[in-house]
C-alpha cells in the first residue's frame, strides 16, 4: 500500500529551476546543433517545460529505458525498451532525465551515445539524489538536489500513478 506523505518540491520551485536550467543551456550551446533526448516516461513533463526555456531551436527525441520495473528500487539492469530515431553522429546530445538516483542508467546511456559518435553527451536533470549515487557521472545541469525519499509528481510515478501532479511529493510505499 502507498500514500502521499508531503510536498517536497513546490510547483514554483520547479518552475524556477527549469528557467535557470534553460538559461544555462541556452548560454552554453548558443550557435550549436543540440538534440535533447528525453528519457521516458518520467522526463516528458520536465522536457516539455525545459525546451520552452531554451532560446534557440533544438531537435528532440525520446528513449524508453528501464531499470526499475514496477519496484520502488532499481534492479541495476539497464534495458532499452525504445531507442531514438535521430542520427546523433557529430551532434551535441543533452540527456534529459527526471531524477538521477544511482546514476547507472545515465552512465550506460553516456557510453552508448559516445559510441554513436555524438559530438558531446551531457546530462540534465530536474531532480538528483546524490546520497544514492553509485556511478561517478558528471551532472552538467542539475535543477534540485533532494534527500533519499521515494517521490512522485512532475512526471515521476509510483506504479504508473501520480505523474500528473504539478509538484513533487514524498510517497510512503510500505516497502
């Protein structure tokens, strides 16, 4: 059983973080060809908001990657369920994620895109749990660091529920 416990990050805090990330990305990639690659399903809400804050045209694509299944904890096994359609050879890629926990998924994807000869592969996340990090990966654009709590809302789910909440909530999972 599960229940929402408390709001961890407000809608206003999310909006402010997205504006800052968009401004930094706009500055850093000005005059370059950039492809935003959203990691489905969680990053969809964040990526929609983020791309509207970037001041130049960007290409977008999506991947579906799993390491959780229906559990609240990662299995550590990365499975690509849906790959991108875009040829990223010679292009700058920004991986857009909702939450970076262990970092294993992003480490795997960075290596994959480097093998595909991207000009660069950087990481952007709205939420980060540094206390859970296993993989030593650079997070180039980080919105908000959060404590080690299981959270939902703003694209994040628990058993495919709560993605539509406009703020980030802590969930009591009963696990």
